[in-house]
C-alpha cells in the first residue's frame, strides 16, 4: 500500500467519530440513533489499533530480552 493511502486512511476513524458527533448534535431526535453505529465503529477501530500496537511492542521486547539472555 502506498504511503499516501496509509496517511489518508489514518484519518478515517476520527472522521467517523466527527460525523457521528455532528449527526447526534444537529439531527432531530428520531434520526439520532442512526449516527451511533458509525461513531462506535470509529472508537473501536482506534482502540483496536492501540491495543494491537501495545501487544506488538511487548512481543518485540520479549524477543529482545530473550536474545540478551542467550549471550
């Protein structure tokens, strides 16, 4: 995947949350429920990415420490 595409795709989740917030604020009461799923998906995407980064960092640190113990 091209670097420019990755850069643009990194703004998708915050944009989803922004659209959801705007929809919840400015729409009438009967239509507000339709904006909740897009906001929740944006939040889930951000949290999933954050958790996977933390797990990847822990795994890399374990591998580094195992190489240090071998020497």
